[in-house]
């Protein structure tokens, strides 16, 4: 007879729930497993333990048959203290040694308060990256306020090794119920659970945290803040990473120890959708304490699952939100609505960063996103022409850390001002109106003057492959992406580069540059060049550039110190996407007192004349219609100009630090002007040279009053001036004489072969005279009538036919309309 021995194959068991990602429970939890036993006679026992080693925990239940088809047990854990536990099973068939298995994940038991509060404020701190110490700071800020009888503050906090070793240097993921604590450095809140290492970039992790918070801390309103790095709508670009591209752009909640994963906006939407579906309530406020999340694409993605969104159009500083003041306001006024909480966050953020001029923050009404997006789509459809103006609008629109993030309202506003098309302008104004309606509150620093609360993706040269419906909903549901593709292919018109009009000196390290058109947002210190005019190798460093908040044609520069009395050239290099034209530049001088020279002119300004630095513009030989007209009128009797000395015209313009032009201002002290001349142009005595200024109203040259000094050794004329204007040197006849008693005729004898005997000069003439010249025989050889007195110097010893007179003695007789006569002899020697 053959006897078959019993099957001694040992049984097996694996705990499947709690899963590796962990689980939470309050009063009960269903433990699940899989098992096997060839002879189906094994018995299962379940235990809970405070760790996952040693199998030394507390019995939950025993006697479960291995062949029980449910492979599950509902555990009544209502009496178990709050804490984190691991479940393990023991299976034994009475023949083989017992088999044990711990659950991969922990079970967090928390018996939270069941009375509904006004708010549960949930913060999802993803510090598994270089922001670890900032996360610790923010949790300590929350502890400065703590939860109250009306407000729950709960946190899920994931840390990383290697950045901050404080507070026990734990590197797992923990949940806290935030309680009040005045220590700004140590986390003392109630630790609810340590979940081990979790991937905060997994939408299931975000979902589980929010559901846990809603289930265990019920409230009338829920705020969920995603705390981390942010990049707006962007996809993580795994393909680029696979190709070796460093730091590919990611959306939000970067988790470095989970393969540098992040939450894409579509994943945020998925998590929120599951939260709303399972919890039966929308999230009342979703906050993004992260950079660059204040975009219409981000808001549109979550519009169906939340009521209010808060985020920044630009990057956020390291400290992020000021949680102490925000939560203090919420605890003090727990009945505030989601919109009011959004206003508080924006207000407190603005106050905290009032001295950080590039910061932004805004709260938007997500219930308005569908309507706004429809209008944006219609606006996009209308932009099919006027590409030059559209490009100019784009290039002068407020943009942010990523240049392809621009302010939506400001772009629409630029279109409404630049495009001569009624339909496009109407659509742009509709966008502006809807943005104002959708934005609940907005704050921006002085360097972002044209921020209005919602940015939009608007590249200049190419549209990202990832800007499509597989990544986010906005390009799927609107035609904005189609407009972008048209724009980058059709908007090739040249946009003129604005030219520098003038520079104003506020002090030796602060100058204002005024342009003739709107300044591109792209201007930065590296685009400006300032060098010394007489030595271009001497450079002035530009350390800061700021476009004026009220005038987008004005740029404020901070520089290394300028030197008084020097001329400089400021240039703005050509910016990409602007016209293919030369760089724009301007030369200016800087003076408060002392001497400054330019070309053939010199200005001496006494101490005390100005109490501020003056920006000077000094040009040699300027041209204008007014100058031409004044030159033509120089022969009138009022000017008494006999010669406009060539190459002596100069123009002087000055600007105060306020930007006010000095042209018609009277100086406190007398400013001295010296102009040099070339004597080869002179036709008479140099002592008759005088400086005239241009009377622009009458378009005539007017003699500068006061004493003038002629230095014929150095060929200069100097006078005192009372204002800046256009000046030049001229020879003058002087005033008309009262009578003919003091008439002088020289040189006498006249020797035309000698260098300075160019003309025979008649001086001290009255007005309305007749000059007649007779030879020794009494024959009239020359006559001339003059209506202007003073000095006349045109005759070169010729007869009336222009022939030169022979050497000899001649008689001149001068008469006037008063019956007066002057006569004398004149010798001509060839």
C-alpha cells in the first residue's frame, strides 16, 4: 500500500492596504491582503505596530481563515491614539513556521475635531528641493498665529537632505496641525503623522492631503496653498531632459528626490477634480505661493474646481507669502469670504514687499474665467492685420521674468492705442473690461508699473511645442494659440527703435534718459553704454535700469559716478525684434559750477549759479530755419551786422534735474561764454567783433548786452550771458552817429596790395547818407547811398563800373538828409 504524505508547502501573505503611499483613518480602516495556502488550513492574525520592524506590535484580530474570500478586515480603530502605525500580518498552517509581512506604507490615525469651523487653511509645502529652509521659516510664521476655534491650519511638509539641518533634520513627509508658538525658529506644532518619503509631485499625494484635511478638519471654507517653485503653465519637458538639457522648465511643486518630478497643471486639475468629487465641495481658494503662477492659463485650468485663485505674475522672493500677517487677519476675521481672503493675501504681500519693486501678486475670480477666455479668443481672432502695430504693442507690453509672460490687460491696452482698427480696438477694450471684472485684488511694485493681475503666454519668435491641449486646456478651448502662430510668422514688420531725446542729471549717479517713443520692456543695464566723449575707453557702469511708472518714454538709470565738467555719450544698443537701424545715442555734459568746453566754445559758471547739476548740450554750427531767416535779416539797420563770421555759431541747451529746460531762465550769477573764431574770415578790425544771440521769436540776431572782450591774440570773444540760446560772432558797424562831425575814413593812404587793406572803411556815419568820390580834376568817379549809419566797409577803391582807381589823391564828400556835409582827402597807393 502507498501512503501519500501531507503537502508541507508553507503559506504566503502580502499586506496591500495600507499602500506604499500611506493612508489615513479616523474610526475605522479596511486592511487588505493577498494570501495563498495549498491545503487551505492556514490561519491569519493582524497586528499594528509603531514601526515596521521586529513584528512586536499589538494584536488586532486572529483566527481569520486563509480561505476567507474577502481578503479584508474592517478594523475599528476609534480607540487607537492619534499616530502613525504600520500593519503586519502573520499566517501559520500549524506545520511550517509562521510567515509575517509588514505593510509598505503607514496608516495615520487621527481623530480630528468634528465641529465645523469657518476655515480650514491647508498648506502643501514641497520643500524637497533648495527651498527647504524657506519652508521651515514659513511654518514658523504660521505658528506665530496658530489654529483657533474658528480656523484650522494644517500643513503637509516634505523635506530634503543636505540643505537645512534644524528641527531634527527629518527628511520625510509630515503632517502638522499648526498651533500657536512664539519661537520663530523651532517647529512645535502637533505632529499628526510622519508618512515617510512621498512624492509631492504626484497628484495622488496632493489629493490625499486635501481629502485628509477636509475629512478630519471640516469647515465651511477650504483654502489649499501649493507652496514650491513655480513656472506658470509649463510642461516638464522630459524629452529635453532626456537629451541632456539641464533644468528643463517645470510647472509647480518640484520634488528633487522623486526624479525631479513636478506637478503639471493638468495634474493639479486632476487632483482638484478628485478632491471635489470625493469631498463633495469645491476648494474655496487655491493659492500658489510660487513664482509666475498668476496666468490666465493657470486660472483657466482649475476654474471648475475652485472659486478664487491667488498667484504672482512675476517671480516671488525667497520668503514667499507673509503667513503671520495673512493668518492673523483670517483668525481675527474668520467670517471673511474667499474673495476677501484673496484680498487680504494680496494686501499683506504688497505691504511685506513694499520695498521690493519687481514683485507682484493678485487674486482672481475663477467663476469669471470662462467668460474672459471667450473674449480673449474673440480678441485673438480679430488680430489678422496691422502686424507692425501688433508687434509694437507686444514689444512695449509689460513682461516678466520669462519674457514670454506678458500682462494681458496691458497688451490689450497697447492694442487699443496703437491699432487703427475699430473691431480690434473694441475687442481689446472688452478684454480690459473683463480682466478688471475678474481680478479681485492686485498689487505690483514700481518696476512692474503696467501689471494688472493676469499674465498670458506670448512669445515673440516661436511658440512652445508644449503649448497645446495635451498639456493645458486654454489652447484647446481658445484660439489664442492660433493667433500666436500667426504672429510669429506674419509679424515681421520693422518696429522703429525709440531715439534718445535728452538726458537729465539728478545727481552724479542718477540720470534720467528721455526717449521719443515708448521704451521696450526689455531694456536692461547691459543694453546701455555710457562713455566719456573725449576718451571712449573711459566707461561708466550702468547698475540699474527702471522704466518710469507714469511715463513709458522715460528710463531712470543708476550709474557709477560721473565727473563734473565732462561730456559723455549715452547709447542704447539695438534690441532684438526692433528695427534694423543704428543704435541710438546722445552726447551730454554735466556741470554745476566751473568750466566746460566743447569745440570752439567755453562756458564758465560761477559757484552758486545753480544748486543742482545741469545737463548741457553744446553744438557747433547748428542749422535751423530760424537761423537761416536770422542770417538773411542781418543786413537790416537794427542789427548793424556787417559780417556773420563763419563757423562761430553755437547752440547751448540746459536741463535742470526736474527736466525743465533752462533756455529762458535767468541765471543767479553771470555765466561767461567764450567763442573762438578764425581771423582769415575777417574783413576789418577785429575789435568790432561781437557775440549775438538768436531772438527765436523774431528770427533775428540780437547783440548780447554788456561789455564784451575781444582777444585778438587768441582769436576769442567773451561775454556774459543771462540764458542759454544760439549764439554767434559777427562784425558790427556800431550805432549810427548823431551827425557827421566825427567821420573817419581809413586806411589812409589805402594800399590794396597790403594784407589788411581789404576795404576802405567809413566810420561814424549818420543814417541816410550819400558818399561821393572825386579825382583831383573834380570828376565824379564813385558814389554810394546808404540808409544805415555807423560803419560801412564795402568800397575797395573802384569806380562806379568796378574798375580800380589809379594811384593818386581823391576827394570824398559825404552828405545826409539833414543837410550836413563832411569832406576830406584820400590817397590811394598801388
